[in-house]
């Protein structure tokens, strides 16, 4: 979601004085004809990513009620390559903010657990990422320190990222069981990454145990909470990539390979939160929460002569103890096809299924254990790449047993259209 952002503003700041015939831009242009402030910023190590995602979603049947909404997400930030700016080799700085806005179809109309849109969030601007990263040993080791989200690097399925429902993005047994550092909130933390070769990657992260009250105490993401009573969230993950695909050519003279072996990435991870949690059966206090997950992203078939087109699949499963968590199990699986239509090699078509098990001790609104302790989703989607700046994505979701039995709701059918702009 990230490309060039406030570069446009910077260009204007330099260009206006230049047109007036005075100021810094005019002085520089007098000594260096053709000087471009945008290029100068990029060469100095600055990058300003900005993107906008908007969508119309409608619940056409089932759920709590029928209705339609518009919501959107503006993302903007700054990235600095400190090796270019200050000759600080291997160091980078990133700051990023989000502004979600609009209505929530989940809260208003569907009342599902997993949230039908992965951009649905409290509707006010907030700081997201703010960190410094240092790479060492030719990039094989890196440490990142600051205000960090966990879901940009941990428990991520690459091929599940196509889908709009939140269950295919952030791991539900983390997202729905604790106030973890995931979109739209980050926390102070440290992340270590070791990548000794192209096949293996080892990740470890330590984060503040909770993001706190996003609606009142920390509306804008600037309450950097270091309270020891929150505990800490520790995550470890091991990734193995079979037949890593080669990097794309960096110039027009090198042709992309016409064939290569099928590639796959396999991940095993676990986490421990040292905070206090409520027993879902008795309401008492339990210490610590924990869980584990497994992820598979696998290429299944290549189009002959075009290895970047074809069929890919993903599978992810997460576990958590049912006594202190709302969810005890989640499983997601699906297929992507790149280049389904002729001359549309960058388009992606996808079909996915998710199952989320509600812990057996969780009562419904009446205070009794419901008979159906689960929610399931089928999603069918197609992402059409219009150009380098715009893609459009029609989407269909069918939600089985919305709310996981907490409310007596009929299955919901959600239709939508999303677009994404990058600048």
C-alpha cells in the first residue's frame, strides 16, 4: 500500500518560489538547470508513501439487518534511508499514519465476529508505525525498535492478503482474543530478524502486552504505554521457503525467466502474553495467554512460459486455550489465480474459506452456551489492476452463523466493490 506521498507537497513547496523568481528553488535552479526537488529528495534517501482505499459494502440478506455503507482508509508516511542521508549504513527510519473513516458494516448490519472488511477501524487519524531499523552482516540480521505492529511481519499468509475479510489477514486467535499490536494500533516493541540464506528466516518480537483503550485514552496512537502491569507479548516464528523465486530484473535488458520450480513458504510460530486474562467460564482471573499457528503458501501450477501466472494456494491454522479466550481455533484456506483472463496477467482471482471456533464456555446474549459455537466465511473476489496507480476489486462474502451463536442471526450475504489508489 505504500508509494510516494508528501513528495507532491514538497515539490509544490519548491516549485512555487521558483515560479515567483526567488527563494531556494530559484537560487538552485540558477546554478543547476533542470534540478528536480522530487528527484533530489529521493536521491537523498527520502520516500513518502501514500495510498487510499475505498469501498462500498452491502449486507443483502441475513445478519442483523440489511444495509450498505461506504468506508475508506488513507495511509501516509515517511521512509528515510539513513545510509543515503547520513552515511549510516544499514539504517532506515519509518513513520506511518492511518485515517480510517466511514461506517462499519460489521457493527451496524452483519454483527459477525471476524469483520467483513480488513480496513474497518475506529474512525479517527492515528499514528501507526514509528521505528528505527538497523541491518547488519550484509542484511542477514536486523533489529527494529520503536512503535511496532506485529501483523506486518508475523503470522502473515502472502496469498491470503488478496481477500477483504479480516480473518484472512490478521490471525483471529490473536486479533480477537487480546488487544494485540495489529492494525490499526501498534505498541512499543523490539523485533529481531535473522535470514542466514534465501531459504530460512527466523523472527522474534517483544511488544507491550496491550494496545489499551483505542476509543478514549489513545485515540491518536501517541500514548506510548510502557506500564509493566500490561505484561509483554512475545512472538517467535520460523519460515522456510522452498525454491525461492528469483528477484525481478532491475533493468530492461534482463529478461524474466520463462520457467522455474514451484515455490512454497512454510511458517511455524508461537506467542505468549504475560498479562492477566478473564476466565470465559467463571469470570475469574487467569495469568498468561498463549497459542501457536502454522502457515503454508504454495504455488500449485505455472502457466507454461509465464511462471508468475498460475494457481497458488494457502492454508493457515491457529490454536489458543479455550478457558481464557473467546476463540480457541481458526482455520483459513484458499486459492489464487494470477492471469485468469487473456492479457490480464497482473489480475488476481481468489476463492477462500475460513472457520472460526468460539470457545465452548463463551455464553450467548442470554447467558447460556449456544449450540453453534462457530462462524464460517466463504469469499469470492477478483482484483483487476487498471494501471500502476489503481486497482478495482469486486467481492462476495457469505457468512455462516454470524456472531458465532451469540445472537440468533441468519446467514449473511455481503456484496462489495473496493478500489485502491497509490501515488
